[in-house]
């Protein structure tokens, strides 16, 4: 954390943000700072419903705090006491998109923890059945909700039995298993592990029993702050970021010492000896991130041959060449190299996390590329694991889709294809050599989660930047006047996965393209135009005579501003905001030829 | 000694009213914003700002400016 001096008179906003960022601000300071910041326009507004079987109003203050830190104004809609089903209806009427659901264990029945010592097994069974039913109903009613953050049960007191496994512990474990099991059927639910929050802040600091017995308000500000922080992390800063790339320095980041001076035998890295064991451990953490779909890059000032030798020969290196998707090993400045990484991977700079031990390099990146999340390796090495834990949270707190795994392999294939490209005489010849296959599907239900994820993630090739939750995708697939096309691309290097989505709406003889988006790793091969003849033919089969489409500009999608022109659609109008509207008679539509693609169609 | 201006400022902030509204006769009955939830936050904030621990039996009952002042003065005096 930088301790930049802020003048509260000249810059009240910066001063208020500094109060929010500090861990020891009092509630009064927080309340004042929140009021100051909420007077201003924020980048986003997010309406969050809070439903609980305890009094948790204090959570609102902390959700607003963490929202403002991520540039979002949070509007809280409070639910009623212990009424998840009613609250869902209430929230939907109020236009809530995200809800926090916090069942409270000791309130399952009055003083439930104390009652459990005497309650019959049948009574506990009956209570579990009732809970399952009630929460299942609430989840079902909330299918259209963008996200539900579901806190698990936790206990307030410790077991008197030193062995720990008392009646409370056993029933708690059972009820949490039941909650998780019911939640597993709903893709819009994100579990927040409340027991881990109690562990993290400490039982003594988590609860204030004064207001518990009086007003059913068990939690302290400390607990609420950590809960809100974790909700913010799980929501990726309430939609502020989506990190995909970890750019790593080498010397004193991946190993101790400087390879150019200490040489192979001198750098500190290995499972047993300090401090090499810390670097070795951190490499395992990075390798695990790579396994979960995070792209690892090197961004380091070294001689390439030195680093390559370590990657190849060092017996205790955990990371090897195969796990690194882009290597920028040179003497250029880091901001330039990070820009080059973003360009090569076709991702935004704001999806990169940069890790370096040097204050100088970190500061340079923070100043020149503030959208990159820069993290510094701590000078005290035993703190390094904690810093990397926080770094992992940036990537993983929001959840990872199965299809995101093995991304490195897919991006590498793309990089390999780039190299091949140079050897061919013409672009068409090159494209033909790729043996491109595209499988186009309509309403592919098995891919709902991936379709929604792609709509949330793609920024650059995204014609209208409309984003869809899982529930919305499902609804459109079910509705008679919508269709969702998805495409799976593969070539001779391997499959690229589900990498494109077109959302169609049919209305009175007109087929509207609600959105068309693709992952940047497959564009430039004609796929983006090649799928349209089939989509238009389908529309004609539905008695549509006209195709309409629009481009809505965003901060990132300039590269597709003329996409529909390239597809051969006549431009009808362009608004002052840059929205471009197109329309064509279906009979006149002729997409550019893409003979090099083998199209298959899956209904 | 209790700083009454600071007390008024804490109450105004936590009850979300103007500091001028916190007169000597301010209470849960005269200030519409002062509900039981805001009261809880007010007690927590008073404890933080004046570095005292308000006893459980008082926490729920100090629902006017005068009562809060009395309890805080006692607590601060006891601390010396």
C-alpha cells in the first residue's frame, strides 16, 4: 500500500478513498467517507438484496465500502427477517440483480446451538428436511437473479469438548452439506464459507453478543468487513475486473538471487533450504494457477539465454517452458513489455496481474499502466506466501469455468499458428492449411455456463457488449422468439473450444442480431463471417425476410466497428454516440466466401 | 471531560441528520431517522470514538442526547 500524502481539503474524494482503504478506520470515519463518495458519480451502480435469519444491516455499510473501493455504488435492499422466499420476490420487484443470502445457524430454532444437546434425532432430521425444502424453493425462485452469494452456517461458540466433535459440530457439518448440495443445482449461486471468515477474523472479534440477544444482531464490524470483502472478491470487484494473465518477473520473484550474477548454481531455489524453499513453494502456487486456466507470462530484464537455461536445466524449477505462454525476456522497460504481452494474447491490459520484487519496476508500471494490477514481492520473504494468497484470490475468488482450464495450450496453439503464418504466400493459402473446422450449434444447452461466461469476458470482439447471465441464456434458449448460436472452432493444432456466440431475436418477420461476440483467440480466420449464411438461412426458415444488426461502441470494441460492413450489410444510420445500425433483405444477404472452413451444424 | 461537539458530530453522522438537529432534547422520539438499527451502529460508533465500553444494560437504553451524555460522562470519569 502506498502512503501517498493526500490533502483532504483539495481532494476530498482521494481522502475518503484513503479512509476506506485503511484497515483501522472507525465506523464513523467510514460512514462519513462513504457519504462523501456516494455524492459523486460512480462508474457502476449495483443493487444488492440482503436476506438473512439474523439482523445484518451493518453488512450494508461494508458492502458500500468495498463497492466504492472497486468504483461501484452499491444500493442495498434489505430483506425481511428469515424469509428467503419472500425476500426473493421482494428483491425482484425492486430490480435487484445480486443477492446475499445468510442463513444463521443459531437461529434455525431459537438458541439452536444450545438446543442441540437435547433435541431428538428425529427433530433434527425434520429440521434439515425443512431447510432443504425452503432454500431449494428460494433458489428456484431466484433463478433469474444474476448471482446469489450464499453464506454457509457457522457456530458462535466453541465446543466444550476438547475433541471438538460435539452435537453442534455434527449437525452444523450436516446442515452445511445440505445447503451446499441444494445450491449445487443452481449455477448462479456462489458459496461464501462463513466458517472460514470466523476463523480468519477470530471468534472473539467476530461476534458482539450484546446486540445478539436484544436484536438478533450477532456480528461485529470486523466480521462484516471481511464478509463484504469476500463478496466483493467473489464478484470480481462488482464487475470491475476479470484477471486472466499473470506476468512474472524472474530474479528474486521466481528464485532468490540474480541469474546473471549468481549463475545456475548460485540462485536460491529448492524444496528444503531457506530462502529457496519459499520461491519453490511460490512456483507451485503459480503452476497450480496455470492448471486452472490462468495464463503465465515472463516479463523480466535478463539475458534470454540465462532464463531459458534455468527453465530447461535447473533441477528444482517447478515452472517450465510449457507452462509459460509468452516470454518477454529483454532489457526493454516493463510497461512496453506488458503492452506487448496484451497485444500478443489479444487481452486488455486490465486483465493482467504483474508481480515483481523491484519497487522501481512496480512504480513504473503503476504510473504508466494503472489498469494493470501490480503486486510487489515483499522484502520480508516469509510474507511472500500471504501476498501470493491474495494474488490467487484475484484470479480464483470469482470461480473458474471448466472450459477455462488448459487455456495455455490453446493460446500456445494460437501463437504457433502466428509463426506458421509467416511461411505462406497468401492469407487464403495459409487459412486453407489450417484445416479449420467450425461446429455451429443452436441453443446448445450443455454450453449454457460457457456461453454466459464468454459474454461476460469478451470485450474487444463484442458488437453490443450486452452481457448475459446463465439464467438469461437459459430463458432465451427456452423462448420461441430467440435463438442462441454458439460455435466451436478447431484446426489442425487442436480444438479452441466454444469461442463465439450470436444471440438472435425474431420479431414480426425481422431477425435482429442482439449481440455477436467472439473470443479473440480465433478471429482473423474468416470464422466470424463464415457462420452467418446458416444463421440467416435459419431466420428465413422462420419466415423472416429481413436481417437487422447494430454495433454499439464501448471503450474496447473499436476493432469491430466496421464488422457488419465487412459482412456486407448496408449501413442505415449512425447516431451521434456512434451506434451503427444495419439492415438487409434476407434474400440479398451474401457473406464473404470462406471456402477454407469446414462447417458443420448441430441442432 | 466529554467533548459535546464531538458527541453531536458522531450522533449526526450515524443517524444521518444535520448536526444542528442534535439539540439538548434530541431523542429517538424527536429524530425520525433514529431507529433501533441506527441505534446499534450509534452505540458501536460512540464506543470507538470515545474509547469506552458501554455496558450491556445501558446500550439499549441510551436513546436520547441527555442519556448518552450522562452515560459517557460516567464512563470517562471512571477512566480518570
